């Protein structure tokens, strides 16, 4: 399963957010830097309103959402790339994730110690991004040196050198590796480096409950910085989300309404992270269950079938396909079929977001 790693300075609300993400996760939030040292992995259901709608149409007994994983990576501090505060260990943990959720403190609270003494998103982001860049620089330089020795006089692998040179040059100028254009071959050659500044990133601006509806100046600062990386910003309130976990279901709507919002930001964050990972959802529906399945963007029908069961992939014949919108408009598969909206797709069909599929296969 693809994983998103939650990073940020200490005391910005990472653990609070993570605990809310996986309500039963064990990471403890406490007003103390370094309170979470081991990386924590949580499996989270991906919210999808379409499931309820389809389940009603099919009179499904149950709904099964698809899932993704978040890892709480605590303890990134200034100097981490030099080994400060268990830095190297944290950086290694980030190297293994597929995308980064960078939590930025955009709330003021005198009771919560700020590691640098004041709330300042621009400085905080710079501290973290600099550590990530320095860690990448040292990795890339080492690899470049090795590559130069290894490929001397050989044809193969030559492409790696200009790629690494471009990356080192960019990092030296304070530009993230994600801004370096590489060929597919080069991409493949440097993949195992797990460059931190080449991973897709999203910023989670953690605000107080009063700022959830409209954001604040700090959020605007985060947006400006994120725009330079073409990265998305999601406003979230870890505090609100952690309170939502505690209060009874029937009181939740009132609580959120009083704050002028529909949710605390967590759902949006999960959805945005799912997209950031390049993931897509197709749906299956019937009397037994309505279910969401995760595929990589661009996956073809047999591989998509293989997500359900390897037999489905091996014996794949065709996929009866209708878009979610068409099915909802005409209510039943038969009615959609009469309108010519159910297609029978073969092995080369690229499954689209929101396709409702029924696989035909040989056993
Ligand atoms: P981490 O070190 O980034 O994992 O931060 P924690 O999640 O442990 O949070 C540090 C402290 O800040 C805890 O006491 C949280 O309750 C508090 N905190 C987290 N998010 C918010 C928020 O949105 N508003 C306020 N006022 N406090 C928060």
C-alpha cells in the first residue's frame, strides 16, 4: 500500500492530526517536542460519498471504503540532516514514504511551546525544506561520485551522471529535486535514492477552530510558498478533529455548524493526499456490498481486476463498464444499458476514476 508521511517541526500538531486520522492510533500527543519517536503507521479509510449513493441504489448490505496509509514521522528539527535530534533516522523514514504531508503551525497558543519561539510558517517551512534538501544533497553527491567510478568506459548507466549533476546543481541553489526534468530512464536510475525533495508534497495548514472557516494570514503565507512548488494547501484543525473523535455522532453537525464549516479538514486532507499519490478509485456494487477499489492512474482493466483477486486478472475476459454519474442518473444497470451507457471493455481499456465495473472472467 502506498504511504504518505506526516512531517513538520515538533509541536505543530502532527500527532494530534495522526491520532484523529486513526482514532485508535497509539501515538500520544503531548505538549512536548519528541513525544513521538517511533514512526507510527495508520490505516485510514478514504472518504467517498459515492459509496452511500450506490449502496442505496443496489440495496447493498454493506459498504467497504478503500484505504490508504499515513505514517507519523515525528522529530524533524533544525540540523536533522547533520544527525541532530535523531535526525538521520527520521530522514530515513521519510525516504520510504511515497508522498509528504507537511504540517505547518498556523495557530497561536501561548501554552504550546513553539520550538523556535514564535509562529512563523515561512521560517518553519524553510527549516524543514532545508533539512530535506541537505539530506538529498549529501545522498546525491555520494551517488554521483560512485556512479562516475562505476560507469567509466561503459555504455550502460551513463545517463545517471547528468541526472545527478543536474540534481546536485539544483539543490546547491536551494531548488528542490522535483524541479529537475529527467527522462524516464534517468528517473528509473535514481529512483532508489528516494530523494525527499522529489516526492510529491502537500501542505496541511493547522489552524485554531476559529480560523477553520476562513483561514488566516499564516495560511496565506503557506499558500504563497506552496504555489512555488505547485503544491496544494489544505486547511485543517487538528484540535477540532481530535475533539470530533470524542463527541457523540449527533452533536458533531452542530459543533461544526457553529464553526461555520462542514468538516474539520481531515476528509479533505485524506482525499487530497490520495490524489497526490496518483491514486484513482473504481467502484463495484451489488446486493452484498458496494465497495471502492484503489488503482494507480492509467491502470488497464485486467490489472484493475487483479486488485480484487489475482484470478480476476489471470482469467480476465471483459469489464462491463458504466460511469458513476450515468448509473446514478438511470438508477439501474439495465436502465443505463438501454440508454447505451454500459460499455463492454476489453484488455486495453484504461480504467477511469469513478467507473463502476463488473468483471467477466474465466476461472
Ligand atoms: P507534534 O509534535 O507536531 O506531533 O505536535 P502534537 O500533535 O503533539 O501537538 C503539540 C501540542 O499542540 C498538543 O498539546 C496539542 O494538543 C496542541 N495542538 C495541536 N493542534 C492544535 C491546534 O490546532 N490548536 C491548538 N491550540 N493546539 C493544538
